[in-house]
C-alpha cells in the first residue's frame, strides 16, 4: 500500500504540482514567470533561448528554494544555476543545471543553449536539455528514467514592443508534450507590461506582469499567472543583482505566502 501511495504521488500529484509551481528564475517568477523579462540574462536558457542574444558579454545566475514541506508532507528543495558568454560573431553560448530534491523523487536537468545575435529585429535561439529522474523510498529504487528534448525560441522587437514565441520540451521531434508559449512586452509611461499565454495539452495558462524601475538600484515587479499572484524586487549594486519574490497561491488557503531569493551577475 505504501509503495502504491508513493507511485501515485510521483506519477499523478507531483507533475501537477510542478506544472503549477516550477520555476527557474526568481526575477522571472516575480513578474508572473515571464520569459521576456530575462532578456540579457543567462537564466533565459530555461525559458526562451532567443533572449540569450541580448547578453552583452557575460552572465551568471543562481537560485535556490525550499518548497511547501507542510503541504505534501515531503520536503522539496530546488536549486539551479546558469552561465553564458557572448562570443560576438559566433553567437551566445550558455549552460544550465537544475536540481530537484525531495524525500522520494530526484530530478536533474542539464542544458546547453545557443542564440544567434547578428540579426537586427529578429532573435533566434535553441536549448537542448537532458533530464534524468529517480523514484526512491528507504534507499529502494521504484523507478527511473531519462529524456532528451529541445526548445526553439524566437523574439521580434522594434522600438515599441517585444514579441516572444518559444516551443518548450519537444521530445523525439514530437509535439505531443510540447508547450507553446507566446508573450508580448510593452513599455508605457515609465512602466513595463507583459502579457502571455501558454498551453500544455491540459491547461491554458494566462499571465500578466508589470515592472517599475524606482531608481538605478531598485526595481519592483508584480504579476499574476493563472492561480498564482507574485511580486518582488531587485536590488542592484554595480553588476551584482539580488532578486527577491513572494508568491500567493489562490488555491492554497493554509499557506500565506512563499518567499524566494536569487543572485545574478551581468557584465
């Protein structure tokens, strides 16, 4: 019976849980888990790789968090890092690593990204991801697996707006599990606005975010992503950025809010 409960949690509940709360970038999460907010950031390798083309020279990011231990009686830790470098005429290259650790489930992702940065109004990029997972209980392995997928991304921009489109997680050149994601970014009267929609064969997900630069050292963000309300800020000191986000889930009444933090370096 215990084994059946473990397998049920991993195969049914955990994927739903991860789709609702999975994140890679604290900066992105604070603005409705947006892709376009990561233009010029190495974390774009986890979202839309075309955004890597805006990196001027070098970028590094690290995010960590401990999630919802009371909710599912199963401690969950997430951390990831990414780094990228602009080789000028040869494009921007990036690597990323994501680790998910719980009492019964372990997952790792290894990513390699590339973006072509010589086009004026159109940016293109691609991410290749190798993913492994393992289901364990008391040192006994109940299941494991691995997969390989890729995600092509595109961005069009002019002096008024940015338009982002990415197809995430194409496995074996099949679109059955792929997630198309469309976003638009617009600036008006000192504010930046983002709207978007994505679809994963189960859920149509809408998101909206807003950003305001208060001064050269403080940036405020907020957003809503389906049932998740988020906000946060960035504290900047030269090339170092400290990101903070707080989120409230409308479907979970017994937890007030979740707080997350991360650090980025952009040169």
